[in-house]
C-alpha cells in the first residue's frame, strides 16, 4: 500500500462571529484555501483528483455540496470533483482521513482535504433549528429516545459531566482558558502563524473594507484571568462559561495529500507523512470523552507510547475536554496545544480539523520535532485520531 504525505497546509486566520470574515460567502472563503494550496505547491490544478471538504452546517449558503461550489468559485478547473463531509467537529479531520485513504489505495494520487464554516452566515444549530430545545442539543428520533430515555444529547451537558467526572474545578477551566490566550497571543506576536495563514480581504456584513485579515480575531491579547473568571456560567451550578469554551468562528483551512507517485509527478517535497488514522464511537450521552479511548487505541495500534509523541493538538471545544484528556493519558501538558487552541483562536466547526493539522505541522517544524497527534471530540460521541511524522 502506498503512503500518504501532506505537501501543503494553510488556513485563514479565524474571524469572530459577525466579525472580519462575516461578509465572505463560505464557498468563496473555501475557494481561497484551494487557491492557496495550488499556489504553495505550484502544481497544475488539473492534476488534483478530488476535493473533500468538511462542513457541519450544510444548509443555506453551505448547502448543495459546499466542496463543489468552492471549486467552482476557485481557479481550479471544473474537471476537479468535490464532495462534502459531516463528522461534526471532526469533519475536515475526517476529510483528511478520506483523502489519505484514497491516495494510499492508489485510486487517486493528489487530493485536497479542506474545511469551511461561516458561523455568522449559517449559525450553529440552523439545520435542525425548529426541534432544538433552547437552541442547543440534538433532535432525537423516537428510536433514539427509546434507547436513551430522557437524554437531550447536549454538548454543554457533556462538558459539565466531564468536568464533574474528572474532578475539574471552574478555576482549573478558567486557568486553562487564560493559558490558551497567552499561548495564542505569544504565537501571533512572534509571527509563528504567518507561515500557516493566508491573507484574505476583510469583509464584514457591511461589505469589503480593502484591508487584509491576518491575525486571529478571537485572541484576547490584553485578557486577564480575572476577566475570564467573571464571565457568566452557561448552566446554573456548573463550571462551563463562554470564556472557557471555544469561540464561534468563521474560517477555512486545508491540506494537500499525495502518495509517492504524486510526489514524483509533482516534483515537490512533503511536509509530513501520515503515520496513523482512526476513528471511534463512544458514549453519546457524555459525548465529548471519546478522544481519550481514541488516543489510547491509536497508541496501542502504532506501538507508540504517549511520551513518544512530541506535540499534541486536542481541540478546545470546552476546557474540560483537553484537561480530562491530559489526566487520563498522562501526557505532558507542555506539549499540548502549544500555540493555543479553539478557546482563543476560535472553532470554525467543519474547518477545525485541517486547521489544527496545519498548526501541528508548522509547530513540529518550528521545534524540529518528529511525531504529532491530533484528536477532537465530535457530536454524537465520536473522535478521530491522526498521528503524523514530520519530514
């Protein structure tokens, strides 16, 4: 079986909901990433065999196969096909897995895995807005209600359950959130993100501005721990607040994946080799705990230990998720989300998978490290794990 190699990776800087990217149609924003990957590799875009694009809220402007629409809005020829993937928050990480599986099988040689989400223009929950309770949770079918009676399947409830089960206090969650902003701010100010982000025009709901969007809009450079602690709780008596949870975000990201035949045909050097891919299902009630057994399974299958991994990206959907993951795996906290995460940088849902992968690749390169592991919790009790080797 052929190998799978990442030869280019890019993302937009995140835009706050209603912020600097809010005027972008999601197909056009996704097209910017496709163009950037072609520009970075300098390949003939006609050689791309497929585009697989993650997107969670596939409705409204993100409906009707957003991947194909992004292709048609880009400089890729219309001969390039595209398909859209929904594995909830892991959608573009799953797109990466599908792309890698395609090139490893030899049926394709060059595939783009990408993701896009405009949480301004297609608000979270919109696909099932009417049956939602208080705007959150999943629409539950009669059969699902019978199997899980009285369960709302709410990610907010799941985040609180994890905090309780792992003995995590609100102070711990707030301190982790503050650290996320500190790390992201330091990375932005040092210019680290310049390698991975592409410049796009600032387009607000009022229209284009002529300025360029270069810095993740969610970073609170002057934020304080006291300010985070003062944010109102989402559930009375709980410990989750908007300040220690991921930020709603507009953004796009993507990676180009090839096999050995693709490397030779394109004449380009790889950034990383995909060492392992897996996905598991877990308890859909607590929902967000799946990265823990998924990581343990991935390490068992590869024969690696947690200490063999140099850097980790565990999506900061809620601060309780990576903190519980640290506790359960025994990983070194200094290797986790070293440049911040979704609490500070934003969580553009379907774009987060390849967004985290882009950051992980460049972080390994910056630190001259070898192995990186990425995982994230996903609605319904799912988790993908990807282990890469920097080349």
